[in-house]
C-alpha cells in the first residue's frame, strides 16, 4: 500500500473516532439535561397544584423526555459502544467500563 493511501486511511479512522467521541459527549450531555427535566417534573408533580392543564403538560413533557432518553441510550449503547469499525480499543474499553458502572447502579436501585 502506498504512503498516501495509508495516510488517507489513518485520517479517515481519526475522523471517525473524533465524530464518535463528539456524539458520545453530546449523548452524555443530553442525558444530563433529561435528568434535570425528569427531576423538575417530579418536583412540580409532588406539589399541591392539581391543575389539570398543568398535569397534562407535565405528562407530555415526561413522555417526550422518556422517548428522548430511549433514543439517546440506543445511540450510546448500540452504536457507539458496539461499533468496532468506529472506535479504537481504548475508547471501546472506556465505554464498556461506563456501561458496566451503569448496570451496577441500576442493580443497586432495583435492590432498594
């Protein structure tokens, strides 16, 4: 293989890895925002205001946020963590470690 083709392949791999890292960061930030939305909904719902319009709006917000969380998790786990064509071994290992930590956290919550 000639040096120019090798350089092009290396640049393409670096570009893919950079895009995946960016997408992963955006997914994490998006999940942080969703956490704030869920907590705000819970806080308002726990108040004494039983206005039907407010509760209807909160239900819509919560449903939309839950849908967004599913999509974000799907992107993060199915594509970013499991796509060996896009990720270096080190980055995959880091994502697997985070996924393992999330599973442990989910198990602790389920036990309580």
